[in-house]
C-alpha cells in the first residue's frame, strides 16, 4: 500500500484512504501503520510548495449597485409616495419595499401578472435584490400576492409569475385612473398666468380654444374706455 500511495494522485488517493481505514478496522494493520500511511496520503495531496490543497471558491454573483446612488434613492422615494396601495396596507412595508411593489403593480395592471426577474424589479425601483425579495416574501406571507414558480425539468427555470390577489389592493389599483388610487405624478405644468395683476390662471386647453385671446381683447377694450 505504501508503494501504491507513492504512485497515486487525486481520486486514487481517496480510494486508498478508504481501503486503509477498512483494513485498520478489520485488524489487518496496527494503529502506527495506519497513521504512517494516512500521513503519506496527506503528503501526496500537498502540492510541491508544501501548502495543502483547498477547494476552488464558488463564483459569487456580483452585487447589484445603482450607477448613481442619489438618483436611485430619489426614485424609490417617488415610487413609494405615488400610492401603490391603500395606506393601511402600505404601513406594513418599508419605503424600498413599496417602491418594488409599485413596479410589480404596474406590471400586473398592464399584463395581468408580473414576470420580471428580481434584478429587473430591483433596478426599476432603485432598491437592492434583497429589498425586492423581502417585499415579495412579505406580500405573499400576508396573502396579498400569489407567486407561481415555473420550473422546467432539465432546463433553467423561468421567472416566477406574481399576481395581486388582495381585493382591497385590486380595488385601489382599479380606481387609479378615477382618483383615490395609484397615481402617476405629473411633470408638466399646464397652467398659464395672465398678466395685468389679474391673478388668473387658465389651462392649456383654454388657450387652444381661443378663450385667452378673447379675454385679453376684452381687457384691452376696458382699459381704452377708462382713458
């Protein structure tokens, strides 16, 4: 066995080690002989430098970080403040979790379910993968959302399907376009202030209809009559 150990490498050393301790258990060699052979096997497993071999580290998934942190923070706050769900339900989630659930709610309204991967949800919401996962896990635990796994034997699984099932949440989303539900913030100011100290404001539609021009003409006539 000592000669076999001197010639063996890799898997062969593992087989010799098992045979060694089986022989020792059967009483075919003494404790000293078994120890000497075990040390020889350990020595054969070491590289020339004398350092013991270590298993190669598993590849780690790169940490997802936003390009500009301040922009991501502003995005998650804006999404959370847009009213993705009724206040009584929203109180159970953090700001970051609400932002992630807003992304899921948008997908649910548009397609009937959310099939985005965790990375996509997190990136759109400006949060980390862990925050997005926590939001989904909490919503599922509270019975507000259903998660359907799509496994494929022998192939990589498809992304999970997320569906909102809470009646109060669904009613809130359905009222979004009618007021009282989920709202998208407007970034355009459609009001125009009239001059002359009138303190009057009109909408863009009024300007297009010609109302602004008629009002300005009547104001001019009043000024001429006073003079």
